[in-house]
């Protein structure tokens, strides 16, 4: 069996490794258009901010290490066409320009996603950048560490945008964050995101929500004006973080079905609608455990690694499926933490759930232990079954990891009333006798 994998980062290399472990006699060929395999892309904002000094620390395994496992790895090779009927691909060597074909028995599309660059005037200016790869990170890092770069404008207040705000603040830059929605971090409910927005402002960032970028006007080779529908901002560096789009344009002449945004539509078994073609990671849809439909797009590294590993097992003949995704996520926002799992209230409304919510504030540890700090928790619960549908938490030390307990509660369908009596551990430095999670669950009437 010969399996070709398009994309060599999270999903692709997870699948490749699984295939090699399960069927060492099979042939695995990986085509990656970049120059780095299997790296922790989620660490890139921290690399830009110099908390991670050496980019090599983010690389999980190198090309020689994968090749020792018996894989055929091709870096700087871009797949430009798939012939799903003849079971072959067309590949371009980005170093030499040569174009050639390769045949497969099984094909895994793990091509990831790329930053969306809106069609604003001026996006081709040399100080306008986006962050997706290690190379992007190195370029941005070289620019932002220049003492002449003082004013940084970040467009888009999702995960990457907010993390880059913290990175720029840590490098003592003047930072403006522009978001066209009415809040930062739109995966959270507004009142939860508001707490984190306040932290950014407290640390010195200028946060401008409900503001739409219209164009970028060059001042010189080192500066631009960012024009919005309300203001104008001078920038020595502009970072565009308005979202990502699946890298699937090479599938346009195939029978492979894709969602409106280009994501490959797959079954819980990572299968496309075309026999022997699979997909996983940020280029594909995913099944959500709580939502009532399957084709969700949740581009997270956790999902990509799980989907990739499972795709590799299924390609080797194992019976498995992945429907456990909850969109569980965490983010560090300067001195605060934010986290979410399952549905927000806004999503519960969209999904037509009959639900109840409760929001509480408690402490992260015993009040008599030094430096107690608040944790705010919001729960979304099914009104009839009392099953937890979603949880959000914002606060200080110890906040984010508590979301994993709620993820397990959703996964195992523990009713909120039972969750309020779970025997969590206690010691004054870590929690109160009644943990913040107990408080939230017992407050749900």
C-alpha cells in the first residue's frame, strides 16, 4: 500500500507516524510545500515575543528523524492538482520549478490553512505581515525587535491577534488592536471576553472593537497609515490576523466535496466522498460532540493531531471514528487566562437548544492563602436533561486548566447537579473547599 500525504505539519505527520507504526511494510510519501515538518505552530506568537528564543524548540521531529522511520519526505514541494479518478497527483518542486506526477493507493489531504488577507489596498506593503509558519515568525520577529519599530497595529482579535498583542506589549511597543466585531475573542460570550479585553487595556493596549479596516496607505517604505471607518492609525508594523482559509484550491477539478469556506467535508472516519481519499486537520471539517450537525470548522492543533492519528489508523484498516471534538481551547492574555469548551450561549441559541445559563465568580484558592484572585465561570446547561453543554472561564492563575474538567463532564454526560458533588482535590494554595467549579455547578437552579 502506498499512501501519499499532502501536508507535513500536525495532521499529516501524526498520520504518517501512525501508519509507519501499524504497517511498517507500507510506503508513505509526504509532500510539504514549506521547509519545516511537525512544529508547534501555536507557539509562534511566543516566539515573536521572544519568550521562545530558539525556533528549533518548536520542532517536534526533523526530516531526518522521520526518514529514519522509513518515510519518503519532500520539502518545498507543492501539490497543485489531484486526479481522483486516476489516483495520481501533480507536484511542483518549489526549488527547481520542476513538475511531476505521483500515484497513490490512499491519499490523505492534510494541507492545513493559510491566513486570510483581505483585498484592502496596501496589503503588499513590506511592513504588512501575517503569521502562519516558522518563516513568518522569524520575519516578524526581525522587524518587531527593531528599536525603530514603535507602533504596531494588529487587525483581528482572535487567538493569534490577541496573543500577538501580548507579544508586542512585552517588547514595549505601542499596540493598537482593531476588531470589526463588538468584542475580542468572538468564540467566547461577550461578557466573558470583556474581562480579557479589560486586561489588554490595563496592560496598555488600545483596543478598538466595532471598527472596520478599509485600506492601508503607504507613508514610506517603513510605515503605513491604517484607515478604518472611524479612525486613522500610523503603524511601523501591521499584523493581519482576520482568520484562516483551508488550503484546498488544488481540489477544484476533483469530485471531493468541500464546504463553503473550502474545507474538505469528511465523515467521522476522516473519509471524503471519494473512495481512498481522506482528510484531516485545518483543511477539513470536524464532528462536534454537542452540536446537532457534523460539518463544523474548528482549526485547532488539538483537533488536527487527533484527526491525523485516527486517519492513519483507519487507512491501515482499523475501525474507528472521531466525534468527540468540543472546541476546547485556552488562551493566555497577559496576566489573565481564558478558556472554553462545548457551546457558548450564542452557539446554544444558534443550535436551538432549550438551555439555562449561570455565571459565578469565585476564588482560585483559599481566601486566607496569599494573593487570592477571581475566577469567573459561565455554564450552559440543557434545561431538561441538566447535561452540561458548555463552559467558559476567565481569571488568573489556575483558571484555564479547570476547563478540562468541564470538557470531561460534557464528554461523559455528567449532569450538572452530580458535577457539583465530585470529590475534587483541595489544599489552600490550589482551591477552596468548594472549588470554583463546584460553585458554578451548584448555582445552576
